[in-house]
């Protein structure tokens, strides 16, 4: 059995950031990171499909403490290199245990400790860890298997069916006809990456996605570098400008959705031949920002369509056939390979079996405190980032809040902190984690029954609003009665 003051689950973007903050701001605290995979990186390690890249700019997806010096939209390899530098420059590697899979986590109010059961996947050894504070940074989706719906006739198809999340290393698509089901960020990445080598790629979507495009460069950063401005300043200035611009875009989209929709649609029209049916293939039924906008750097997806290497089909699937797919509209689509870029399955707390004082924990029975802690669950916090802004922005904000929380516990001389509803919160309507008219991608709707509940009160919800939280979280009163210290 090993004991640590803080135990971090996951060595992805959130876990590495959490470790940095602990190392620099509370060096007296012992901590460890347990990671199931063989290395750091999370998403950027597990996703192997061609062209895999960020769909957020790295000036905001990167850490606030580490300047980003590459192109705004980065490849998985570039992101892993950046994270590796953070680990090496801050001596974090000694704190990370790779290939450690956690099966159970139990809280004991008698000892005020979490006890975790884990397996060293390299040796098969069964291990036990105890910790005073559990910091869940495992992400929000299952890494080992993506979401693929069951369609009629899938067993009849003679070719290969591949989910991009589990892309085979030996998949040969050169000269092959490929159908890519789905039109989100994954499709927008993989289609242009393979279109040059495939015979043809057909994007089959049930409904369109909002796309926007631009060059994969930042003019402000380029200008500042020409002036020999230090990279730390470049990073901070560009980061602030991007956040200001995106704040204005978000406000515009939410307050003037029709105008925002038309602006996005016009941007796509400008990239495609005159007469192309943009409304049919790129005109979603939902409002802008009710789902994540997909960025297409250098218009590469649209360039593939213009060149005749890729095409869009907007229809539903009637059945798979031996040679491809037949749509409900009667179109026969031929394929050698079918890619199911159909999303992922949400992972609630890493699919670890949690219990509190011997009682199994069902997170759906709790109410979230600021989208990071949960009623009745002591000394545990889950990093859940933003959908409309870069995930890391919230991870950084949460890290600062955790440091404040741990210091406040020290000052109070307590060992336990647990979210509880205040008297004024009792009796308020209990709502789902996210309102459908706020943010409604299918992966979230499919999993809403697994997630905690919320109240229509800022302290008891995940607002998804970075532009409010960047002010409210640093100023949050951690002694306002929502958190009970013992």
C-alpha cells in the first residue's frame, strides 16, 4: 500500500496540468498520477487515424503557463511533443505510473481517505493506493471503443468497417472507395487526410454540421514574432486576443443566431463552386453553438470536394449492402471501406466502481457543485472542460480552485470537504446536467442519464461559459455553505 496526499487519475492534458500546479504551488504535497495507457497524452495518444489534429487553437488549448510556438491547429504529434516538454521541464515524469488500471475507489469517513485498487498491467501485480484527495482527470469519453450504431445489414458488407478511434495500423485505403459516416470534427479531419490517396471518399451524414475555415496561422503571432517579442508575451497577447474574438463570436451566435448562421453558411459558399447545394449539405437544423463548431484549416475538406476527391451525401441509412450502403432516399453508395465517425461513449469517472462509506456511488443521484464536485462525495473533484472553448481553459481554472481549496482546508485544520445543498437550495427543481437548448450533441444526449444533476443556480451547475467562469471561479467563495468542512 502506498499513500499520497493527492492522487491524480489520468496523464492527459488535464492530469499533466494538475500535476504542474501541485508541483509549483504546493510543493510540500506528495502526489502521483495513475495512467492506464503506456504513455502520456490521452486523446492524442489513443487516436491514430490519418490527419488527427486539434479542433481548438493551441494558444488556448495549450497551457497558460507554457507558450505555444507552433501553428494554431496542431497535429497529435505536435501536441504530444509540447506535453512531453511540460513533463520534462518540470520533472513530472517521476510522479507518473503508466499502465496502472484502477478498478475500484472507496471513501471511508472513519479515516478520511480514498482507497484505490489498481493493477499494474505490465506485471499483473495488484496494488492498493490511499489518498487524502482524489483529482479525476481521466477525460469524459471511453478511449478503448468508439460509438457505432447498429444498422441493418452490417454483417452483409464484404469490406471493412472501421471506427476512427480504433484505426488499424495496417488499413490500406489507397485506391479504395471509402464511405465516412458522420460529419463532425473527426470526419472533417480524416476525410481530407485520406482523400488524396483513396479512389473517392463519400461523407454520408444524417444531418449537417456547422463548419468554418481559415488559414492555419495566426497573423498577430506572426507580427509579434517579426518584432522579436518574447514568446511568453506572444503567447499571452495572442491568447487574450483569441479569447476576446471567440467571446464576441459566442455572444453573436447566441444573441443573433440567424445572422450567425448566415455568416457561417456564406463562409462555406465561398469555398465551394457556384451552384453547390450548401444549404442541403452544410445547413444544420440547430442553432450555431448548440453543438461544437468544426474548424477546417486551409479549407482542406472543401478543397477535396472541389477536386472531386470527396463528396457529401445527406440522407439516412436504410441498410448496409454487400458492396456498400443504400440510403433511405434510394441512393446506392459503393465502398471498400466504411468509416463510422459517429462519435464516442461518455465515460463517467473512468468507469471506476466508486463507493462512499460502503455504499456504491451512482453519480446520477448527485447534484454537481460548479460542474466539478458532487453532493455527498467528499474530497473528490472531476475535471470536465468546455465544449465551446478549449478544454484546457477550464482545466487551468479548476487547478487554481483546487489549490485554493486545499489551502483553505489546511487553514481550517480539516481533513474532509463535501458539497451539500444549502437550506436555500433545498426544494429547487432538479434538472439534467445540460439543458438541451444550451448544448445538445448526440453523445451528450445519449448519456445524460449517467451524469449528475444540476440546479438553476450558478453554484450547482456546469455553465459551459468560460467568459463568465474566468471571473467567477477565481472569485468563488469556497466558504459560502455549499462546501461542508469537517
